């Protein structure tokens, strides 16, 4: 993982435009120009002092500049010992659970060991079964399951919130 660079932008925009990715997003995230605004937001986060949000690009180490996704911990507007986790892989990497596990493990470990977090959570659409599988793998538990946003409801989905505590993380086999 590395801080996003200008070269990563083209790859991120490409996989964000993929219909497979768009199927899991609401109208705001599917809008033209959204990926570009996300890149700008990531750059602003990286420049913050003190830094509250950590969003890293994920690339295959065997191929320079081969962005396959991103992963982050976001703490802005949250208690200092809590962060929201996010992971996103390019659709061509979906089903490659080794990638997702390695990336998530590194970011979650960073959150608990370097940022001294006590809780890491994630919110996702119920249709995102890959995230459900990953969260379960790491010992996260469902703490909320509600009707979600209008676009989720229109698709017959719900919003699921997962949480992992430092204690669960330390006990998990990882």
C-alpha cells in the first residue's frame, strides 16, 4: 500500500467506471466526476495535520503502478479511539480473497497498533457479500441492520454496520 499518486488516478477512475463497481454504489458515487472528487479528497486528507484520515492506494508489488484498489481508516468527526474502515478492490480482483485479507489485515492492524483505536466499523449495502465474508473472517460482528438509504431500499437491500473491537482483533486468528 502507498499514498495515492497522480498515476493512480487513471486506474481508480477506470475501475470506478466499471459497471460491476457501479452496481454496488448509490447515485452520488455513480455520478460522473465522483472518482475525481474522491482523489482530491484523498489528497486533502494526506495533507491534514494532525492527520485524521488514512487512505492508501493498493498496488501489486510485482507490477509498478498497477493500482488494484484502496483501503482506509477515517476518523474525522468520530471519537479519537474509533474509525470507519473502507476497502475497495477493482472488479478484476474480486474473489481474490488473499488480496482483500492481506490489505485489510495491514490496515486494521495499523489502526489498533499505531492509532490506538478501540473500535473499527464499516457500513455497507447488504448485497456486498464480499465485505460480509471479509468482516466475518476477522471476527467483526453486525451491530446494526437497518433499511438504509433510499437507493438501497429501491434495490431491496439493507444497510449493515459491522464492528470490530481491539479485544476481538487480538483474539481473532487473523
